[in-house]
């Protein structure tokens, strides 16, 4: 069986991911859960605004605002 792109994210639960949003921001955080609509639950979420990192804590990112999401290798 062929893996779907969402399967790569599913395997990344508990790891840091990067999500590029439609508003141009890039958000990072620890992936806790996701669904088929690509709604993401992130812990320790951060976004860069005006060159400064802003810590958001725990967030739910709505899937239709995401351009792409990928595991981050540190």
C-alpha cells in the first residue's frame, strides 16, 4: 500500500513540525493530533512576526489555512 502525504505527518506525532500558512506566516510546534482536514493541534507553538519569535503555547490550526506542513528534523 502506498503512503499518503498525510501519513508522514501522522508518523510525526510528538515531533516538531513546520506549517506554512496562507497569510505568509510560518508556525512551528510539537504535533499532538491531526485529522483528514489537516486541522493540527500543536503544543509549544511559535510564529515569527516582524523578525521576532512569538510563543503561542497550545493552538489548533484550521486545515484550510495551511499551505503545507512538514516534519522538522533537528
